[in-house]
C-alpha cells in the first residue's frame, strides 16, 4: 500500500499527537538521539523497509521528523 497525500498528512498528525500526549513514548523517541529509525517490516514497502530493505521507510522518516520537532519545542524559545 502506498500512501496518498491525505494518508501521509493524517499519519503525520497522528504520530505527532501520540508523542505530544504520551510522555513515556516521547522520552523513548528522544532517547534515540540522532539514530536512523527504520520501520523493519517484511511486507510493507511504503511505511517500512520491506523484506529486501529497499522500502521507503516512510514511518521511520516521520518518527525522525517528529523527534526533531519535539527537540525544537523543548528548547527555550521553541
């Protein structure tokens, strides 16, 4: 399943909301520092890496984007 622009926006909002409202999940995400995050799946080539590692890993990318946003908001003036 590939993501449509609507699905991508909806998923982005949902992922951000999850980490804004759940402190334990937010701390877990922030504890990954600058590590590359990979959604390791064997059957999902859009949201995950797919069985051959050639997927788009869009969920991993979204998590890294949310992590950056959370860091920016945590800084003074953010």
